[in-house]
C-alpha cells in the first residue's frame, strides 16, 4: 500500500480548512480542535508550510493562520511533494545501479510512468477546486465552531 505520511495529511487538511475560511485568520487551536489532531505535530506542519509560502502565520492575540497564496495557485501535488519529496514508487525508478536488471527492466519504466501520472493528477487539482462546492462533510469545515 502506498500511503502519505501524517504530516502530509495534516498539511492538506489544514490547507483545506484555511481555503474554506479565506476571510479570516484561523487559530491553530481551532484546526486542532476541529480535526482532533496533535497540536505539536500541527505546529511543525504549519512551520513547514509557512517557510514554503503556503501559509501566513501570525503570533499573539491578533495572530492566526491564513493561506499564503490564493487557493487557485496551490495544488495537491505541490503539497504532497513538499512533505513526501519526489514521487518514486521504487528506488530503481529514480536511482541508477540499485538492481541488476535495471537497464532493461520494463517494470521500472511502468512504475516511472505511473508515478508521473500520479504527480500529474495531483498537480491538476487545486485547493480552490476541492472546496468549490463542498460535499456534506466539507460543509462542516465551513460552519462556525460552537463557542466554548
């Protein structure tokens, strides 16, 4: 099974949440409470997203999180590559000399094409498209949190 790591998951969920709330700053605490995720882990993810320019993070009472660029310019593929690195289904696809049959291996070429298609698919979808007309589950994202 091919799986994205937890940081990638948190990054994508956070960006979706921010894309649904473009008119205001969102606190990290709000994201943590909504998803029921680790605050420490989210902090590291937000820091990485911020350094890459995908999130603006302000500190203090008036601080919060906002998208660092328009949702129309953020693709799922870019976020996956930011956290996962280049997509390579096996070492032999991206590194020479790791297998004796590598020079003529058709499987290697098939996996290279499959990885390229995966990246193209993910890069073909923006955050804006994912939140354009929310499904019932995403509508919960856009609803205000009950005051505590």
